[in-house]
């Protein structure tokens, strides 16, 4: 079975190797393991490198090429083909030159060139991929950059061929393709102008949106600042009210304290005065009988003394001391010398319940 596969591959590749034509890569491009950009990358070919073109698929969209020691597929839009000793752009000369048409059989192609590659063992998956994407391999696309380089080479080749006396189908084809290319470029320029106009409109709209957003932001910030100022003013008023209320409450509390303390202060002063009066009374000296001065027989007038109540220290509280003190007695008249009575002492208070001083049997007061 393996021998049969090798023979089939040899039969398929023998004509291609014999019909290989020189070519040039216009710009740097990738060599793929199959005719499609989805296949694994085999190598990278730099722009201006020379390759061997073994043939192209039907439709000339992808071509089988070899570069250095690698073999793979490159899009024809990146290739220049050797025609009459001059390189021409392959997509423009497909109708003039006879580019060999080759098939792509993934199993045999990969078995010939990619046995040691990492993706070789997944050839079943890639075979299924090729089956589903085969229709895209026949659709040719043109890269503007690669086309400019290739068509410049084509014009140079056409000029050289005209000088050599070769003119005809190839030159006409080149002229027709140049006209189509010009129309295509004009369409691209129109599209670019429309895109630029659209971009300008978008820019204008964005500027209007930015201006609107700035106005909205400024208005909102002003409203927020006004609200914050009102809140600050309100907080200051509330703080002032609280300060005044606290001061009023403190004053009222102090007044209440003063009013509460006043009765206590009055009571303490009254007790202090009472204690001072008792101390004065106790500290007054008592005259003796032999030291008492004699007075005349006429009663001496004693100055009226204020009513001083002596506190009853044995009964009641000191607050009731003034009420419990007895009323003062009237001064007793002085008795004349005689009858064996003695003269009363000065400031001596009469004793209750006894006769007048100086009477019979009277004498000095006993201390």
C-alpha cells in the first residue's frame, strides 16, 4: 500500500518538476503546507527572493513553489513569472502564459515533503479542513502593495518585448488589466473619501457630545457646590443654635444651683452667728462679792439690753436655738446699804424666786 502511494506521488510530481519555471516573490510572504492561509506555515520567503514555480491550482490563485530546501504553496498575488526572459506579474499574465495546472492531494503531498513536521500526524484533520475550504483556494485576491511591484515589472517587460518586436495578446492583456486596476484604484479612492467624510462627521459628533457633556458636568458641579454651601450654612446655624442653647442651659443651671445653695448658705451663716453669740456669753467674766463696787442707794438705771435668746443645746436642733432661749428679765433695783445686805454686783443678773437684794438675812450672791 505504501509503495502504491509512493508511485502515485512520483507520477504526480514528475511532470511538475520538469515544468518548473523561475519566479520572484514581490513582497515577504509565508509558504504554507497547502493552498490556503489556514494551513500550517512551512517557511517565510523574503521579498525579492527567487523561487521555482511548479504549477498552480485551477484558477491560478495558489501555486506550488520550492524555496531553498522547502516545498509549499504561495498565493499567486505575490509571484512574478518568467515569460520570454522577462518577469511579469503572474495574475496579469495567466491568460498569456501557459502556467501548469496541478492538483493538491494532501496525503501524498504531505507524505513526500512533511513526514518529519509536527503537524504531519494530524493529516486526517487537515484533509478534512481542505475538503471544507477547497472552494476558497480558487478565489484570487490582489494585495495592492504586491500588485504595484508586480505590475511595474510587467510594464518593464512589456517595454522590453516591444523593443524586441513582440507585441500582441500580452500587451493588450496588460493594458486591459491596467485599466481595470485604474478603475479599481478610483473606486478605492472614492471609498476612502467617503470614509474620510464619515470620519469627519463622527469627529464633529464626538465634539458636540464632548461639549454637551462638559456643559452638563459644569452645571451639575455648580448645583453640587451650591448645595454644599447651603448645607455648610445650615450646619453653621445649627451649631450656633446649639451653642446658644448650651449657654442658656448652663446659665439656668448655675442660677438653679445658686438658688439651691442660698438657703444652705443662710442656714450656715445663722448657725455661725449663734455659735459666736454663745461663745461671747460664755467668755464674759463673772464679778466676785468682795470686788463688787458699791453704789448709791438709789437704783441705778441699767441700759436696756436686747433680747438675746440662749439656745437650748439639750433639746432640738441648732436651728431652733433662738426660739428656745428665754426672755431677759428686768433689772432689779439697787438696795440701800443696811439691813445687813450687801450691794449688788454690777451686771449681776437677779436670780429668780428670791427676795430683793439687801433684805434681812441677805448677803452676797454665792458663786
